[in-house]
C-alpha cells in the first residue's frame, strides 16, 4: 500500500483577516497559525475548525509566524520590519525586536526556542536571543546579495533561500558556509526529514532536490507555475513526496525519487496557492489561497 496523500478537503477556515499571507502548523500539528494582510495573527485548532486567539500589534501585514517547541510562545514578522515574540495564552507581546531595514519575509525558532532567526528583504538574516535583556541581534548574516525569502533551522544549521538565486547553509558546529547556485530567485527552502537533502523552490517554476553536503542535483520537479510570487514547497512527513503550491491555483505532488507528478489538487477559485504546511505525522496538510485556509486529509478520512 502506498503512502496516503491528503487529497480531500476536510475543512475550510474562513480566516476573516484579509488575504492570508501564511499558514503554519505548530510543532506537534495540533494547532496552526494564520498571518493576515489585516496585521493580525490567528491561532486555530484546524482539526475542529475553531479559532482560539487573535494577536494584534503589527503595523502592516504579517508575512510569517512560528510556534515555540513548548507552544508557549509565537514569533511573527511582517512588512513593518518588526520581529515580535508573543505569549500564546495571554495574547500579549513579550518583545519587539527592531533592526531590519526592510520587510521581514520569514521567521523561525531554533530547536530549543531560545533564538529566533528572521530573514528580510534587506539581504540579512538576524538572530535574536529570546531571553537576553538587550534587544539587539546576537548575530547578523549578511552574505546574501539580495532579499531573503525563506529560512529553516535544524539543531546546528541555518538554511536560507535568497532572491540572488542561491541556497546558503550555515553549519554552526564547524563555522562553515556552503552555497549552491540555483540561478533563479529562490522563494522557499526546506530540509528533508532525514536531514540529508535540501529542497528549494525558484521562480523558474522548478523545484530542486540537492544533496546537502555536496550540492549535487538529485531531482527536478516541474509542471506547476511559479514565476512571480513567493510560493511554499514542502515534503510529506515520510519524505516520499514533494509538494508545492502554484500560481494556477493548484497543489502538486511529485514522487521524490522519479520526479513524476502523482497527484494534482484543483482549487475552487483562481487564487494563487502560496502557503502550505504539512502535518508532522498525519496525512494532513494546510493550504492558503486568497482569504481561506483549507485543511486536507486522506481520501478515506472520517471525522470522529
């Protein structure tokens, strides 16, 4: 029996926060956060369709959000150049980190949720200490020649995708920077679950699978449309399939090994499917297009 894919809409969240700029599962997949063009962040139980809390404090639209490993805090970024740390239960702002000089596109916690990494149109990644008394960045990575679109962290690495067409991996254990030239603006990067490879999405409508250590091109995935917008890609939680949104309003699944399209999900409406988040253990996925988030489950899924 093959891996089950989330091909059925189990629920639709009407977020009521303008255009949804990003949707993200928390670490255990029980909750999700949505970022709105109305400057808000909302916390949901997507499996029940319930809205739990709204977080307000950004000056412009919110572009990305991440949850801490213990679910007690959120961090968010946006067009107001801010990186904000939130208390989940009270909805209050804990810290506001200033330093970026342009829109901040992406944000992630480290594994212990003690450091926040943010990537900006100002070509830098800034690292912020969640617990320090000072609000200045503890490190600035300024090797990119153009804006940072995407950032991911492992226990000892920072992975970035930039408009300058490069995927950069900072190995913090050995103090090494590895650069892979893709050639087209990179809009999304992620690690495979086994930590051996890197998946990147670029504005030449191509996803690429690279060997993390050698940079060897292991696979290319095409058929979707990605030429203008920042569009998320991800892997299923078994690493068996590559997934991407698309400017044609569809979601594409490819077989990781043979690079063939194995399934396409058509959307109602014409909006670009720009944000995706895959559940850490279940055949479940979130997608954002226009002002809606869809919760996808496997075909034979029955609600309890």
